[in-house]
C-alpha cells in the first residue's frame, strides 16, 4: 500500500506525542507509537520517563487484541535488541500488526535496519522515512549523538532590531520580552546542559536555571568555559551549585588553589585537559556526549557563539529578535552571523513571542 495523506497525518500526531517526553528519557530518545485500526487510534505510547518501557510496548498494551491487523505509526525504527523487555520489533509481529509506518531508522548499532528486517520477515508491510525531516527535528539530539558522538548543539541568541546581542559595556539589557524569556526557560528545561563563556558570567552573573512554575526541577547542568578559573566564588552559579550542577571546562594550568576552592564549593572541574580555545570544543563535546549529554544549549556570549559557528558545531540556531534598537553607539555583534546562516542553515520555524520575532534554523543532517 502506498503512503497516503492520512498516514502522514497520523505520523504528525505521533511526532507531536513524542515531544511530550523530550528531555525526560535519559540517553534514550523520546519516541512515540500510535496504533490505528479501522480509522480509530486504539493504542498510544511514548518512551517512558527514564527511557523504559519503550513506546511500542505501551501502545501494544493499550491496544490489546485490537492490534491484530492494525497499522502502527512509529517515530523511530522499532528496536531489535533485548533490554529489560524483548525487542519491540518482535512484539509488533507477535501482536499481529499488519503494517508499520516509520519516520526514521535507528542508527544504534544494535538496531540499524535489523528492526525493519524482523518486521518484514514476520510478514509485516513496512513503510520507511515517512515525515523523516519532521521526526528528525525532535530526534536530532539522539541522531547526532549516535552518528557524531557529540551532543546536539542549539545556539540561542537574542538580537536587537539592529543586530546586536548586547551593549559594549556589558551588563544585562532587555532585548527581548517576557514571552521570549519564558520560551528560553522552556528550552533550558528541554536541554540536558547549558553552556556559556566566562565573559558572560562576569558581565551578567546569570543563574541559567529554568524558572518556569512547576518546571524548576528540570534545570540543565550548567557548564562554563573558563580556562583560567575566573568564576567568582560568590557568583549566582557557584552559590547554587549544590542544587543545580555547575561544571567548569578549564585549562590544566589554571590556579590549583582556585580549583580546590571551586571544587569545595560544589563545582566540578571537567577532566578534559584543554585550553578551552575554539580548537578544544570538539574534544569537550565528545566528553559531554560520553557522559550522556545529548542536548546542549549555548547561551553566549559573542566569542563562544562565534567559536561554535566557525567550528561548524551548531545544529540549531534559535534567534529571538526584539523590536528595540541599541543604536549608533553600537553593541556586541556575533561576527558574520548572517553569512553563517545563509551558508549552513535552513529556516525551520518562525513564530512571534509577544512583540519579538523568533526564527529557528537547522543545519541539514
Ligand atoms: C524503541 N522504542 O521507545 C525507544 C527506542 O537501553 P534500552 O534497552 O532502552 O535501549 C536504548 C535504545 O533503544 C536506544 O539507543 C534506541 O536504539 C532505542 N530506542 N526504541 O523501539 C522506543 N526509545
Ligand atoms: Zn524497543
């Protein structure tokens, strides 16, 4: 049977469902399954908090006998490996599902095509790559971590109408409004870690937590690029490090006394012995991925943003543009931002948050 518009609509619904556990499934991607029989959704599942049980198991449980002869919409190829439960591909065969429509294949070496092979040899008709780009948008952290061994990097920038990310003297300026700030906090909640340069910390003393009511416990690990360990002990970051972790990427030669003091205050100095210059970023990202960080949000400032862009390490660019201008005295710019966007990114979403314009760009995988 060919892929129909109705198939694509069910898949779009499955992709929306998968978003509900985004950032809550550990190193496992948040995947969703819808089981549809005679035009009725008889089972739905999304990867459980922490990563198990898988989406298919839960959808099949809800569908029960109604799964026989049904179509299953899955946002990722069903797994083929034994975890705490048997492989999802086998479970779909056993349940008598007739057709599986899938959005993306699973690069995990334990799966990688074996899931589809199990389905086909069990007599199931399989459609692959349905709404792949849309699903990959949500699976990006997982797909990038599997293929490139580094986290998915989202660079967030707030720009004034005349293209500045702040004033030259430093200090916080209100470029964007309350609605944008709430969205930034939601993005923090959906990220495993957030990264800034020491310059931003010294200028703004940011907290970098998620402060949306009810989501406070979902603050990301806070990472500072601070080669010389200049992070002040009384800073908002250090004084809250017992509740929300602070990791510091420093150079091996940084002051050992300061290192001890920061560690005693609860911060963790990362083991990668690098000078934290732009050239050290890939190593740092490798290290973070190995520690289970799949999504990283980079929040500033200009030097850090431009290093990530120049190294080709930005997968998603989130631009918030406020209506106010900083003016002719000028401010801080991210060098060649527009040409980086034009050369390497596609526009994926545009919204308004209050009076701010939001544009999201992704780098094609
Ligand atoms: C599925 N359905 O809902 C998800 C899948 O540690 P485990 O045993 O849970 O396996 C993790 C792997 O399972 C992960 O790398 C990916 O290949 C797959 N994720 N598969 O069939 C799901 N979340
Ligand atoms: Zn599975």
